[in-house]
C-alpha cells in the first residue's frame, strides 16, 4: 500500500496506482478534466505508477502545467490530422507554448492558411472519436525502426539514445510519436480547437537547415473560453509592438542591415533616450557609479570569464580562432569589463559596496528564426550593473537592487504585470555551469533566504540559472501572453575568484567579494516594446515623443501658435505644429491617431482673449485656458511621471 497526500488529506491506495486512477476514485468530473499530475512537486504523466508514499496533485487545465499538457496533446491531434490528410509528411516537433501549441511538418507539398479549416475539421473528428492515448517505451534500436523514414525523429532518437535509456512514445489510434509527455488520457478531453497561423520555421531554428511548415493553434475545454481567447487575441493584434511600433514610426527594420537589428526612428530613439536619462539619474541618486567600457575584447577575457566555454554559440567572434594570432569578440555582457574597473586598484572592506552601472550595448548571436521585432534582437542596450560587496552587505544590497527595479516598474506602470522566478542550476547538467556543488548550494541558499525574508512570491526554474550563479528573474507577459524575462538580479560568488578580485578585510586577510549582476529596467528595446503594447502607443506624457500638437483653425492663426510653440519648447516640451490647410476636425483626428497626449487649438476667439483651447487624447475637450495655466498643468504631469 502507499499513502498519498491529496492537498492535506492522506489516503491509502494499492502500490502501482496511477494519478488517473486516483482522480477517478475521487470523481468522474476530476478524471475527465485531468490533464497531468504533480507528484512531490514534479509534473508527470497521469499514467505514472505510484509506488511510494507521496503528495499528489491532479492538474487540470486551469493549472499552468495542466494547460501545457492539454495544448501539447492537441499538437499530437494536429499531427494525426496531418498524417491522415497529407500522407508522406515528415514530422518534426510539436511543443506547447505560452499561447497554445504548434507542430512543425515537412509536408510533401506546400499548404496555406486556406487549408487550415480542413485540418481543423479532421482534428474535430479525432476529438469526437475520443481515441485513448497510450504510453509505451522502446529501446533506441526499436525506436529507430519504428520511426523509419522519419529523418527528424531519427535525429531526436540519436540525441536521446546516448545514455541507452528507453525512449517513451505515445500512441493514439493510427498515430504515434516519440515524446516525453505528459499527455491527456484521450483525444476527447479536448473540446474546442482553433488553428491560428501557418508560418515557415527552420528545423532547429537554424537557417542552414531545412525550412519546415509550422502550424499554430490553441484549444480549450469549452467553446466559450476559445471565443473569449480569440477576441482577446484580436485586441492584442492591434497592440502588437511589431505592428503598432512601425505604424507610429518608432522603429523599422531593413534586410540590408540584417535580422534582429532594428533601427530606432527619431520618435523611438527619443523614448529610449528619456528612459535612459531617467534610469541613469535614478541610479546615480542611489550610489551607482557610471562606467563606459569597450564593445569588444580579446578572446582571452572571455576565456577567463567562462563565456568562451559556456556561451561561444551566442557570441559574434571577430577573426578566425584557427588562423589569427589575436581574436576579438563583441561583448555579450559587461561583467568582465566592469571587473577590470574594480581591479584598477587595491580595495579594502571600507570601499565596499562598490556599485558600477553602465548603459551597455550588447551583442548576442540569436538564431535567425528567433528574431522578433524589438523583443528578440542581436544588438540591444541594457541598463546593466555589477555590485561588489561583503557577505554582511549582501542582503541589504540585493534588497536595494530589487527596490530599484520595483521603483522603475511602478513608474512605468508595469509593476502589476510581472511575476518572479528563482532560477536555479541543475546539478545533472554540470557542463553548463562552473563552480562546485558546495558553491551552488551556498549561493542558492543565500538567495533563498533573502527572497523568503523579503516575502517575494516566486516560482522555481530548474536549469535556468546563469552559468556562474542563481538568478531572480522578473518575468513579464506580452499582450499575446508570451512570457519573457524583463529584469534579472543574480548572485555570483565564483567570478570574483576567477578574476582575482579581492579586498582586504578588517583582520588584514584577502577575501573575494560577492558580485550582484543586475539590470534595473532590462534592455531598452524590450522595455519599449512592452510599453508600446501596454499603452497601445498612448505613452504617458513624460515619455511621449511628441507631447503637444498645435492645430490652427486657419492659416491666420499660425503666427499665434508659433509663439505658443516657442514658449512650450522653452519649458523643454516636445511640440509639433500641423500647418497644413486641412479642416480642424481632420487635424484633430490625425493627432488622435498619432496618440499625441495634448492638442492645442487656436482660432479668432483664442487670439482675442489671449487663451488656447486644449484637448486631451482620452479626456477630450478641456476648454480654454491661458498658456501659463496649461504649462503649469503639463509640467506637473511630466515631473510626476503621471500615467493617464
Ligand atoms: Zn507529446
Ligand atoms: Zn553580469
């Protein structure tokens, strides 16, 4: 017998019982909505035999990992439909993603958006057939035989075959796929499905490899939930930074320059400049010292830092390591450069903490298939910083880094949208990390203590740490629900030793400082993308690239408005005048579309009374007022960084 703890209620079951059977014993409702299980905190399949006492949770669609299993199962249903409709297809991979699922296919002949309804109908048939999904295992040899002719699966089998372990497969009727799971119990658990997009995607995201057909979709346990979701996605499309940011002339991209290398246009560059000034000034107030370090260094520097061994794929190397005497690389982060600033002279315990910040432009060689707008780019600028401190200062300093990010997020109106992830190493993936188990236990222990002390609600990400230390990742979702890391704060007790960074302690002994790696607002391009989507382009006044648009009713009002323009510009405001001979209603509509916060209209009466008529993009007509009254109002809104 095994004792199973179900949310605090302990029950006894026969050894070997599966979570699916446990769910059934509780009720058919739970069984039918079960997507996956969690045994002692680890997500697993509903078919996993339980042979030891444990805590068990049945995961339904409402729980993140349950939803993933649900969406991933739907990707198999899609693959089965493709197998039925397009015989001869070669199958690649079909994971769940933040916003649903996709499957990559190598089809015998191309298909388009118009073919998706047909595929959807076939999927609905498979769902209606309510085919049982079974799990089984093959040895690598059996797996290779089973997947004969499926070259992508063969490649995946070869990767898994290394340790000689059995490879798990899932079968539903005439379709089977090698897969780690977990999966739903039958195809009928899926109720409502929609295929949403079809794109090209390179196998393994590598442009040197074959271009496959990627079909995206989403599914729900209820039709009404699907409809709600589709409506939300329609709304999100209007806010998509990659579309809206171009329409508002904030940025553009150009094939001749290259993928993942966006060009910030004057309005976008202005916003980034404003953010940058804000961040640098705030950091200065909090005791950070600005450095300015090179964009590149000799390979020796990265060899010492570990980047050469652990991050080479992500780096742009200048020169040929085989032929050239000296090879350089563009920097993927600033850490080893700022360490040189620390090493510039001898440090004593009294010099610590030492806080270095930098507005760093960094370069990362992302796979070409991964590039997206301002979010996935190859060159970006980040508010980076490294803080060297003594062990007794670590908690306070970590806290102050976190306070700084909180302040930034609140100011930008993003604070409510973030969640926290404590990213830890994976002791089973030693190759990825430097340092000893003891060092990792210590660094993670310190970080856990700090996070618990600060009462931060966090999730845990295994194998998500930096190669030199654990991270607190501040995660944010974009309008489509896709999650990305916005900000990270890391504790590192390994690199100081590697670089010979020391300080003389009170007792005269030499010690290595702790290093905190952190960003305060993350990378400016990504933050700009989030702000575009958050505000649908209607930025708060202090960030708006154009703050006031001046609209004369007729040409004879122009001179008056040029004076107004000069007065506002003298106050540091960003002003444009629409001097076209268009109707005033038309000019107002255009300014609204550009999301300019304030519009100032002037006509005969305004000139006569020495006033201006003011409109706000969301509050509408604010009536007439003196220029001085408007300036006072606007300046106070800018200074307080008000969001409206
Ligand atoms: Zn699967
Ligand atoms: Zn760093």
